[in-house]
């Protein structure tokens, strides 16, 4: 399914890795999903459009990003199943969910200025900057996700180049089962974790 999304300087431009993340989420067929750091709403809207029985809770700390996400939900006629909340990570999640999916900021602060001009000069820094080691938000998501997941729930999360080993070590402290998936370029890119 090829969907059109509106973007502006307040959100990341969807990339092929995000498509892979969305497809993995679709394959799990969850009934209730939390999309953390929804940005343009590309993941939330794709899941709502593809899984008509699914409810999606999309959270972002940027009110400007949420405006774009809502516009995309309206365009694709899924506003009845996409619920948008302004907040930090999992803090406002109102219920347990079957899937937490996220493409969080994961680029180390020192690397931001080395990015291609079309990324660093157009996309919002707060959607790119993952702190000193790039794992600031990832750590919080891995540590806190288990208490927000239903018994058979999953965490699916994108991460950056060279972060796989640290993420595995961290995830093993909070989840019984973890898997790392490669992107189309053969680079470790997505964490799948669950506790059953």
C-alpha cells in the first residue's frame, strides 16, 4: 500500500526504514497500538488504514507535529481510530496496549551537524537528537514499555547505526525475548521485544 503524507519542517520525512517498521507492526495484528513520537503520523495512519479493527493512540511532544499528523489522518479518513495526544513518550498513555511502536530520536548530539543538509537544515532537531550517545529516549522506552504492554504485547522500535549491542543489553534486562532486524541496506535497525 502506497500512501501520501503531508510533511513540513515540524516533522521527519518518512523513510524506507519506517515502512519496514510499519510492516512489522501490521504483521503482529494488534488491536490497540501506541505510536510514540508520531511526528507526521505516517506510522499511526498507515496502521489505522491497514488494520481497520485497530485503535491507534499517537503521542508526540510537538504540537506542530500533531497538527500535521491530524491532517494526514483526516486525509486518509482514519480520524475515528487515531487518537492524538500531546505529551512525553509514554507518560499520557491512557491504557495498556498490544503494541508500542516508535521511531524515536536516536542520533548522538555531536553527529547532528554532520548530517546531510536536506536533513539537518529541514527536519526538526528535536526529532533527530537522541542525546549524548543517541540512546536517551530509547533507554526510557525500553525501561518503561513493559508496564504499558498487555500480557502478549510487543515493543517495536527503530534505532541507529552501531547501537544494536547496547540496545540488546538494555532490552534483555526488561524483556524475556528480543530480536534485532536489519533494514534494506543490511544494517541492524529495528528492535522487537516481548515478554511471553
